[in-house]
């Protein structure tokens, strides 16, 4: 099985961290192909960054069509619907995966994310996924995404305090880490606080593997049908064609 794990930003060190976690949780025999977006912003922090990264993200997916599943490694689930239109393979986002996993493990969960500007995006996603009533709160730490690359003691302590507040004030019984850059903290925080601390990347990889193993594919009847308009791919314009003619 081959899984494409697509980082919509251009920070190579974050892609390397994402790749390590994906390889650690993947089944034996699963090949992880981790890519970043050379033309994208250094981090995805809000609506604008999410918009400007889309072209490069879609180009990367187009270059790696011969995979069994795709993981979008941004907690905003950037480009998730567009990528589902491009391929028949299952496509999962780490935000969607983490929140569904938390809803299976707890009665209420809190999402701990980076900047405040990301909160409306995540709240909108929760409404769309039908999980808003299960999420007690989306808490911003106001840590810029790239600060997570350093993960110094101050950054770690800020996230710890957010977990403490989520337990005490939100009365949550699970925590969702709202950024791929937080993936390294899931295990230690789970042990420290004695409740599920959910890393979306781990969930997304294992969910994608399960969908592939169950021989399930993205529906091409309706909203996720193959695009009919021309698209940009690897620097050239080409027609995507009718869905009935796609492999």
C-alpha cells in the first residue's frame, strides 16, 4: 500500500517530522510518500495562507496519482474537497480524522490549536463534520506554527497550560492537537494527563489504511466527481476529461 502524505506548506523540516510520525504508525508494508509544497507559504495560518497554497498542493497530488490513499497533513483540512475530486483513492484530512477519533473516545473534546485566526476555520469545519456539539471549545495558544519546529520549554509549557484549562474549564475528557507540528507531544501529554490526546496525523494515516484495506474509494457520483474544467498540473494546462473516462 502506498499513501501520499501531503504537507500544504513549504517547510521541509515539518514535512520530515510528519513523515517520521506517519512511518511510525503505518502498517508493515505501507509505503509513506511525504511531500511538501514548494510554492506554498512556510505555514498555514488562516484563510489567506490556505488559499495561496492550493495550486501547489493540487500539483503535488497530480504528480503522485498512483497511490492507494492520500492524507492532507494540515489541521485546517486545506484543499480536502478539491483533492477528493481529483482522485478515486480515499482522501482524509488530519483535522477531520482527529475530531472523529476524539468523538469515538470521549463525550466532549477540546481542540488546542496555534493562532486565534485559525479558530473560526476549525469551528466551521466542526459544524460541517457534524461534530460541533461534541467539541467543548477550540482553544488558541497563539503559538505561530513555525515555533512548533523549535518546541522549546516555553512552547511546551504553553500547550500544557492549555490542556489543563481544557480539563478544568471545558470539562473535556479528550484533547485534540490542532496542528501537525504538535504531533510529537501526543504520547507524553496522554501519559501526563491520563486522558486521550489525539494526534490527527496518526489517526489520518491509520484511517486511510483502513479505507484502502476495506476496498473503499471516493465516490464519483455527485460533488466529488472528477473536475471537468481545465486544471493546472506540473506547469501545463490539460483537460481532466469526463469522470466516466478516468481510470
